[in-house]
C-alpha cells in the first residue's frame, strides 16, 4: 500500500512523540556477535525497525566478539556511546539487550546511563522482559531462517526456542525472530519422519 506524504508525517509524529525529540528521530544501529556470518540479515532487520517508525539511521556499528565481552573491551561500542553522549542520536536499535549488556548488573548500568542522557534503546526482543506468548508449540515443525533448516520445537524460554532436527537428536537454540512457519507439505513430511524416529527411540525428546 502506497503511503501519502500526510500518512508518512502522521506516522512519524506518532513514532517520535514519546521520545521528546524533534520531528525526525536519529538512531544508531548496533549488534554484537562472535562472527559476522549473519551481519547483513541482522542489519536489514534493524533497518526495517527504524523504517517502520520513520526514524533516521545515522550509523551502523557492530562488534565481532562474544556478547560476554565487556563494552569497554569492544571496538565499536565506544563509538555508539560517543554518538549518544554528544546527542548526535536520540537512541539505538539492537537485536537484544543481552548483546550490549550480558549480565544483569551490566543491564542496570546500561539502562541508567541511557536514562541520564534522555536516550532510548529499542530491541527486537523486549529489554528486561520476554515475549509473553510462544507462537509455536512444542513438537511443532518450524524453519530456522538463520541456519536455513527445519527444526522441531523442544522448548521456549520467553526469548529463544530450543529446536532439534527431525528424526535426530541434535539440538540448538535460536532467537524467536529467526523462527518461522513451514509449508504444509514440509510439516507433514518432517512430522512423519520425526514420529517414526521417536517411536524407535522412546524416551528421547
């Protein structure tokens, strides 16, 4: 659907009203991961979040280190900090608060720092909370878009799904944003294969 200029201006006003900033809110995109294998896909998702709110992306920054690495030991995070401290951006968009502050104490420090600078953080996974309801049930067949493979739901902790390969015991965890439905024919094939495997390996889930 094509949006008119008035539609765009209205959405922009609604999206920025709660920030206390001017008409155009400027943000920095940030992500942290051990490798840059999925960097393009992650940045695309962050851009979509900004675009949906008509926010202006000032910069894209990322660190290729473990999320347990402290912010002071990262290469790009200080640049994010400088942008916010100098009021060049109103806030940041990231996939998950844990990518910036992994431990509970570090999360508190991060939130206090943002508050003191009247800055905000927007996450694909809500900060300090969880997605209230799982979209997929245990034993449901889903697609992991990051690995580009099919998996069966084993568990859900409010942030991530634990999946396993159909007809096998290999398990892994994946963020909710990377899990999606499969077509009916794939679901039937995978469910039949998985049911057969579980029958042969009773007691294994």
